[in-house]
């Protein structure tokens, strides 16, 4: 399991276009890649960020220069 922080709920649904994949939705991506059929196509996706191990809040991190695409997960496939 990969730990993530939930940053918020987005307006995207499983029927929204998957980023940087032409003519593919979140539902079709998870179906093809993970053989997971989503049961609720109207659920809102959650925006997440990766957990960084060894966080140190006393020392500021340098900002990344590359553009990061927000990650979205389907709630019914997440473990709490």
C-alpha cells in the first residue's frame, strides 16, 4: 500500500478524462490497467499527494522546478 494525503475532493468523476491519455477516462484506465470495474460512476474523485517519509517541518524544502500534475484517486478503491 502506498500512503497518500487527501488534499480535497475534486469536481472530477470516473467518467472524466484521464490526464495525458487521449480518449481515456478514469474508469476505463482502472478497468484496463487493474481489472477494476467501478460501481459508482457519479462519485467525486479525491485529490491526493504522496506522503514523503522523513518529513522535517523545521527545515524548509526547496520548491520543485517541474510542473506536477495533481493526482486523483477513486474513493471506492481506497483503503482508510
